[in-house]
């Protein structure tokens, strides 16, 4: 009988992961559970549900706690995880959070590098921390390593900017299967009406260009007769240097649209799903994405999508989204007007989106990893 391959899956980062990477890791775990493999034994370093519910190191925490986490993270990656590899007798190690152990392990390593932002946008990061993190990425790729990334755009960006010499494979991820909301209690909670708001889900990271969305929406409301509101779901950016939350609040006040913009903060999945289900449209103005999970989540919910012309978003959306020039307030405002004034266009985009999202599922996601492992 052929020996099963033993694959160790590092889930430590679930205790701080937000939005995209958290979804990536959680959906991989769900795929493993949904599609057992006769020739593979999956070993998780942590219980994914328990690890993802920890909050001690998450959110706007004191500086000392951030430092503690960085020390703990280093200790995990460079000592405890290598010990796990040895004691579990793993054949392959998968790390979803950019960094694998630097010391020789004698096993194959698959390291997921979701994007090239650290190299492309150095101005968005503390210089010393960025240098340290990039150094850790490169050291973790020593030995038998393959890089996994999220789109052809991300692969090309890594090849152009990162200096990584290891093989790079593209695996399209599976967006989260959000639970059915079952009622309209969530929209009532926020004083909303079905089909009467635009939606954005994600952090307030600077690259998301939420100030552009605020300015475009403010101009849109001047002539809009549909009384649409704008709903922003999500938390502050990961650090002060990356965060646009305060700028968004400032703009909302300056444009006098306080009564038209709803900021919900972090929400549980069932409430996010309810907001998707009842939205008029989803708007994604980001300047840089490695994939763009909300694009597929919105299409699955049956609402039209407006994206920027950023390459990864166009790659993932295909022809199933309206596209505006990244950073162009007037163009985004015009796309909002096009969608609200043309119900035939709206229905056309919904139908295209319904076909498009079906290309991204758990089975394909897992099979792609198994292909690289083998």
C-alpha cells in the first residue's frame, strides 16, 4: 500500500489575520474537510476555529502587545514550527502568511505570497519593519521551496519587483461561503432599505482608495434621485501608516454626507452576507489587489460590481464588472450614474457575474494545491 503524504499546514497566523488572508486560510481548511484525499494526510498546527476567534493580538492594540506578538511570531516560525515539522514527520509544509522557517527542514515548502505590495509600495510601510519582513521572506524560501500566489498579475509583480528566484505558481483562491442571513434584521439594524445602498467590504487600508469612493459618492448624490446610501464594512488598516480611516471620516464631514454613509465596523459573516444580499451594487475602487475576494462574494450574492481598472481585479472579474479608471473620482461617479440609471445594464452585469463566480470553488482551490504538492 502506497504511503500517504503528510502535509503540515501552518495556521498560527489565523490569530491576527484579517479579511483576505483569513478567508484564504479558512477556506483551505474547509476544502480539506470537504474533499478528503486517500493519498494525503493533512495535519493542522492549530484548530482553525479556535485560532481564528482569538482577539488578544488583533485590532487596535497597545504598542507593547504588538511587540510581544512580533517576538512570539518569530519564535513560532523559527523554533516551534520547525519542531512541529520534525515531530509530525511531515513531507511538505504549507505557510499561508508569506514566511516559512529559515532553518533547513528537509521537506518541501509551499509559501503563499499573496501580493508584491512590500516591494511595489515601500512608502506604505515602516522602512525598518519592511526591510526585516522582506529579509524573513527570502530566508524562508531557502531549500526546496515553491511560491504560491493569487493571480497572474501578482505573479508578474513578484517576478518584476521581489527578486524571488524560486518557482511561482498561481492558484485562484475560493472566496468565503457566507451563511444565509435568513432575515433583513441586519439592514434594519443600520437603518437601511433593501436595494437602497452601495456596499464596500474590507479594511481601511490606504490602497483601497476609500477617500476616492467617498468623493465620487458625494458628487453622485448631488444629482441622484434614488436616495442610495453608502455602506462601508470593515476595520481600520493594519497600521497607522497604512490606515485611511481618519481621512474617510474627515471627508464625510467635509462633503456633508454624514446621513448617507454608514460605517459598520467589523461584522460577523451572517451580517456581512445580509448586507451583500440586499445591496444595490458593490464598489471596489482599490489601487492594488492580489486577488479581490469581495468581487466574487458580490457576484455570488447576485449584485452588480464596479471595480477599478487595477490588473488583478480585472483578471478575476473578467467581463462581469463595470470598470472605472483607478483613482479617477469623476469616472467612478459616472459609473455609479450609469448603473443607477440603466436597469437593463444592471441585470446584464448580474447575469455575467452569476456565470463568473462559479469558476472559483473549493474543489478547484484544493486540487490546485495538490497538483503543486505532487
